[in-house]
C-alpha cells in the first residue's frame, strides 16, 4: 500500500517544478485518501511495474465509487475510476502504456463494461489515454473525464 500511496502522490502532483505538500499531508486529505482507503473491497484491482532488479517503478489501479462520493473521472457507479503513475525517472519509456494495457485486460476479465479517468488537458498522459482508445465524455474542474468502453 505504501507504494500505491507514493504513486497516488505522483499522479496528483505530476507537474514538474510545481510546489508539493509533504506526502503524508497530501495522502491524508479525503480527496486523495479515498483512492486507497479500505483497499481490497469489491472492484479494487491494481498492477505494479517493476524494473529488472525487482524495484517497483509504476502502478495503475481502479476502484468503484458511489455516486454520493465520486472520484475524479467518475461516470457511473458500475464503471471503475482508473489511476496511473510512473516514477519520474522511468517516464517516457513505455511503463505507463504497459500498466494501462495490463489493467485494461484485468477490467475485461473482471467483467467491467468500461473504465473512466480524469486528466488535465496539458498532462502528457492524455495522449497515451487517447492512443489506448479513451474518449472525452465531460469536464470537471478543468480536467477531461475520459471513458474507455471495453
């Protein structure tokens, strides 16, 4: 769980050079804590990428949210919201693509009809999501809500 927390922090504070609060403080806030709190409930699934030495370098996961407490990228309570992050030193090397492909396969296996996510328009990951077939279906707080139909 500690590594998923570190990756959640990277996903939220992705902008290079932007100010970041201490990780413990950020992860304690409800807006982030809800992505990992009580991990292991129905609909939770994660994949982790490791380097040749076995060290984790990225993670992707999804989780279901209720309509009265939606996550960013929420479309429907039956559609998991996806989060993905790669360690800064490993970005641009295909790790995110492989994580996403593995999680998409898992979602199909788990019987989900779609996956959703939220991405800011200037985040380079937006291009990856579009290449994988995610489509823009809305906007929330300046970010695109994207959906991949499985």
